[in-house]
C-alpha cells in the first residue's frame, strides 16, 4: 500500500500576536512504496515530527494532501486502520496496564476484538522479548522494554504502513539489532511501508531504501543513498607514494594535505582536490616530480557528511 504526501504545508498563526506566521512544513512531497523504508533526516525543528503527526492524523495540515492506498485521508478516519505509529516509546502505551493488556486495549480502540488477536498478541510479546514481563504494569518496565512494547502495540492490528520515530532509542545493542531485523522483515518479507525518522545515521545506512533531508520545513534533497553519494561526489583522496618527497607548504595548504605515518619506504597522504580539475592538476604534479604511486583511491562520503553538506548548500 503506497503512502503519498503531496505539497504538504503546516503554518501556525496567532490572531492575537503581531509575530509573523511560522511555517513548520512548506510544500513537502514524497511517496513510500510497499516494502520500502523511507528515512526523513533533519536537525531539530526541521519539521520531521510535524510531518509524522500530520500523516498520523494528529495534526491537521494547512494545505496539501495525504493519500493512503490512493485515497485522500481528509475526513476519512477509516483509512487510518491501515496505519500505525511509534512516535516515542513512552507515549504509546498505557502505564497502568501490563503489556498484554496494552495490546488488547489499543486493538480494541481500533475496533479489533481481543479474542481475534489473542494468538498474535502472545507471539508479538515473545518476538519482542517482553513475554517474561507480560504481567508487570508497564510503568515498571525499562525504557527499552517500553520502546519494544510500543512497536508491539503498533503491529498488533497488522497495519500496512508504519511511522517509526527513533525506533531504537533506549535499546541496548542486542535489542537494537533485533529491532532492525524486525523492521527488515516487516518491509522485505511482509511488504509493509515504513517512514523512519532518526538522528542515528548508522540506522539509516542499514535500513533506508531512500532518504529525504529536511531543513526549515522544506525537503532539500531526496533519493537513494547511492544517488545522494553520486551528487555529492567526494574529491578527497588517499595515495601511497614510494620515494623521498618533501611536500611544498603551498601544496599542503592548497590541497589540505595530511601526511600519515610512513610505512617502510612508502609515504601515505590524504588530500582534498576540491573538484575534478583539482584531481587532474595534482596528478600532473605527481608526474612532474617523477614519483611512483603505489596506491591511489577516492574516499567515499558517508551519510553524515552528505547530510551536513546538504544542510550547508
């Protein structure tokens, strides 16, 4: 089931204030296909939470539309049965109920009877490793346990679309790995769509099929990781040179050259050529010096570097 966001805007105004309107989200459009993880990245205040809450029906957009399975969600609450959200682990469960009661309670709120999900609820608790705590009041669970229970609450009614805000927040290494595996299974094996927001770049690198980068409520860039890496192609290189070479200071400054520890008779350096012309120019310098290049390779930009470059551009 496809989730479509078309020209979504949210503006906050106050009739009793002279302050100008605050544009939390401005003309944002994207879509998420079945079996896909779409990650929204952005600094605090970029509009990520506002977008998720509008998609979840918790905030009314100022303009634009949200479509689930081709249907506009405006004024059609029944469409939301296809969608669940984990906005933040401790806000998605009722603390006075134990885990199994939480699953039944939130399923009932969505019109699903406890008897119809009994087997699924038990299985979810086992898969999320909270079966041993199923009789404890949720207020006594750890933050990590609450986060896993929140995912169980979201999954118990079999939604086609999941909105996950920092799904591994508060989890230990093992629980985090299992959460990632669960998200992969939900998308790649069961064909669900996932909208992911997080500040953890490694999580995006591991899970996301496509990435959208927000700043000031606007979607600056989107694409697959490989597409974003090709747009922001690195011109930082490392090379190993055999022989004695005293690098002139002017070149060190021009190419931001860093000399790395010498290994035997080879010298390794890192340099920033800035663009393709810089690469060719430096290569000519190497040839003129008559140096033997043992190894020469481009350093690939990681997601965090791309993210920062998009925000700065």
